[in-house]
């Protein structure tokens, strides 16, 4: 049978029209669970594809003068701390194949670097990573696959203390105070309840090579279907089987 007679139905991000939308993956999980590490491992394995990472952290709102003066009282773990409309705008542009300038966030000074941006180009795969990327339905609706990185709270706290003191200019006491007052309650109220939206839950984060290999295999399958639709734009895919 010719390509034109191949049977067809849209499957996931491969649209019935064979249109060229990137595959969008959301990666969520508590602070220091290993989200970035897992994303880096997926990106490394997909070295033969164009993959970009977008961090929800880049969309932290700037603080008012009053908030800056009392930064120890500011809740960076509440959904309102993020400019989600701007995140949606950037993701919309990337999904439609345009490049975007993404803000760069400075954790030491709790503000965006006003002059520099990170230019992110159109790509085959967009990974959106952050503690609350499953919280807002509009953001979830952008995703073709949702991954939750599940790491024990004691391990996450230990990593967070090390990271925030070494990389983010904090002292141990302030990390522990922030954790008890904001980070843990927001994890219980917002992050953990959003785990139910995940398609895949990865225990132990970056240590779980089997889970990461399986996820990469799945992405490759989806990208393969995408490539076929680019070659044969009038061919539709039924489930995952192809008949040519
Ligand atoms: P997240 O993006 O969820 O905040 P990261 O991937 O940035 O988490 O990891 C947080 C910290 O923990 C980093 O300093 C990182 O080097 C460390 N880390 C992440 N995964 C592991 C691991 N499997 N073993 C040891 N340290 C890890
Ligand atoms: O990389 P990670 O997912 O841990 O980043 C999110 C964490 O960053 C949140 O738990 C929040 O408490 C912290 N944060 C901070 N100071 C800021 C912005 C975010 O401690 N200025």
C-alpha cells in the first residue's frame, strides 16, 4: 500500500494534519528533588534532537520595595510568586515555532537580571521544569507528557541546605526557617496535590536510570511519528502502528 493509503488518527502531539508542533514535557516535584538533574539527563540522551529547557524559576515576579525590605517574610513557594501569564505567553510562542527571550533569575538578590535574557530557539522538544508547573490548568494543558520527580523530604532538605548555602548565598539558619515557614507548607498544599496530574512518577530522581531510559524511549517514539508526518504530510497515524 502507498503512504497515502496508510490508516490514520491523531496521536498525542502528532496532529492529524501532520503539523509541526514541539513535544512539551512538564517536570515537577518538590524543591531539590532532582528536577533539573532529570531534565539534564533526558536532554543528554536526546542529543540528536533539538531540546530546550524552560525553568519556571525564570518567571518569578520582581519584588516591590516593601517586599524586598522584608524578604524573609516573602513566600516564594506560593503560586502567586510566579508571573504565570508571562510564562504562558513565552510557552505559546515557543510552541508555535518562534524563538523567545526568557528572563534570567538571580536567586542571590531575589530579582530578575534586568538587562540579560536567555534566547531560546524553536525546537523539537520543550521541557518545562518547576515546583508548580502542574498547579495551573492552563500550563498543564500545554503538556504532552507530565513527569513528577519524587524524592524523600529529608534528602531534599539536605540537598537544599547544601545548594542554598553554596550557590544561592544563604546561611543554614535562614534556609531552615524558610523551609519550615513556607517551603514545606506550600509543598503540602500545592506541590504534592499536583502529583495526581503526572503521567509518570520517578522515585529517587536522577538515580533512577531505568525510569529515565523508559521516558527517553517514549519521547523517541513520539518524535519518530512526528518525523513520519513531516515526510508524509497526508498520512495519519493510528495509535502507534503505521501501515505503508
Ligand atoms: P531541583 O531542580 O528539583 O531543585 P536539582 O536537580 O537542581 O533539583 O538538584 C538539587 C541539588 O541536589 C543540586 O545541588 C544537585 O547537584 C543535587 N542532586 C540532584 N540529584 C542528586 C543525586 N541523585 N544525588 C546527589 N545529589 C543530587
Ligand atoms: O530549584 P528549586 O525547584 O528548588 O527552586 C524553587 C525554590 O526556590 C522554592 O522552594 C523557593 O523557596 C526558592 N526560592 C528562594 N528564593 C528566591 C526564589 C525562590 O529561596 N528568590
